C-alpha cells in the first residue's frame, strides 16, 4: 500500500502513520522526524533545516526533496510506504509525481485528516515527545504512565521547539496557504479519503483503518 497522510500540524498524522506502518508492515516516512534526527545528530542538513523549522517555516525544497527521493529509492519501500509530512506544497507534490514515475510506482490513497484550528492549538501546546523513539504524548489527553518519561524507553520527554504558541500559529498559516491546496491537486489523480480527527485516538484510528479496508484487529497483533 502506498499512502500519503495529509492534514494540518497537530491532527495526529504522525500517530496514525506509525500505527499504519506497523499494521501494514510498510515504512513510515516522516520528513519532520527525518529533520529532527538530523538536528539531533548535528548534521549539515539538520543545521540548515533547523533555522526554518524553529520559525514555523517550511524547509526549502532543495533540501527536502532530495532527502525524500533518497528514502523512497531504498529497498524497503518497494512494497509500500506511508508518507507523513510530505508533500507539503504543490511543488513538492509535483516532485513526488516525478520520483514515483521514475520508480514506476503509483499512489493508492491520500488520507486527509481534518480538525479545527482551535482544537489544533490546544493539542499542540500540550504535546510532548520522546527525543529517543519519537513517541508522542499529551499532558492532558495522553499522559505517560510516569510523569515526564517515555512509556517505551524511559527517556525524558521534551516539548518540540516549534510547539510554542506563536510558532504553532505560523505553522497553521503555512498549512492553510501552502499545504491545503494539495488536496485540489490530487482530486482527479488519486482516491482521497477525508477523516475527521477525534479526541479519542482509537476512534480516529478505527476511521482510518476502515477507510483502507484494513482489519482494525491486526493492530493488536503488532
Ligand atoms: P507538524 O506536521 O506537526 O508540523 P512535522 O514533524 O511534520 O510536524 O514537521 C515539522 C517541521 O518540519 C515543519 O513545520 C517544517 O518546518 C519542517 N518540514 C517537515 N516536512 C516538510 C516538508 N515536506 N517540506 C518542508 N518543510 C518540512
Ligand atoms: Zn521513547
């Protein structure tokens, strides 16, 4: 299955992509996670990307597109992938078309997760992440078992630098002006399913799995 998850920051794309990746045994390709990995390893790419990310701006295509192309060319993407956070502009969607054409593969579905801006701001400002394994928590809605520590690996949770209120607002503006138009671009090209993000993670997950025709129970087996 070759999937793209679209939606504003904070709708839960990353969480759903992680679950789909496990249930379908396909790689989860998150450009945000890739950038954060580069930043924590102080690579040149990471240092360059950080300047944009901290301001809530998009990282330029010169950096982003090559990174995604390299990833999609790897062997483990042969049988499918779930793209999360890419494409983020129509320009990137066109680049992706070209990358996939060169690899001779086609997208199966675009899943668009929706949520009100007001709810998004609430979610993002309470979000905490594990810098080690990328697990995502929320101080009220999904607290870790031990306060401030990751359930999976025990690492101290952190707030993302770009989850500050003023940066969140900037990211939402960027989403509405640059990323939302991608839906129009895909309208006649790929099947698009719109799914409203629910406060309860399980409800959203059920909706996503239903849309894909994947048995929700396969998740418990992971
Ligand atoms: P969110 O969806 O919550 O904004 P991500 O982890 O997907 O979080 O992205 C974090 C930041 O990384 C974005 O605000 C942007 O600066 C940068 N980024 C991620 N993906 C892309 C992309 N495809 N193109 C440009 N910048 C990106
Ligand atoms: Zn962890």
